[in-house]
């Protein structure tokens, strides 16, 4: 496999994962009740649903990109 193809494939995987995380965050935060989920809880749920390893920091980064406040600031 050529280097260019390898990096292109890695970029596509990264973009698809980012899209999954964005959709996941939007859906999970809409479904929240009174108890708001922390980034750690969202990370654990994402990892179990999609069978991947995404850190709390990654979830926080994408949550901030979507202009969604932290669990403490969500009402």
C-alpha cells in the first residue's frame, strides 16, 4: 500500500469517527433528563455502543466544538 493511500484511508476513518461522535453527542444530550451526563460517562457509553476507545478529552473537545456546555452548565 502506498503512503498516500494509507494516509487518505486514515483521514477517512478519522472523519467518520468524528461524525459518529458528533451525532452521538447530539442524541445523548437531547435524551438527558434531570441528571446530566459528564464527559467521562458519555465516553464510557460511546465506547460500549461502538466498541471503540475514545477518551474523555476527545468527547470534551467535540462537545465544545458543538458549543454544548459541560454537564455542570447544562440546564
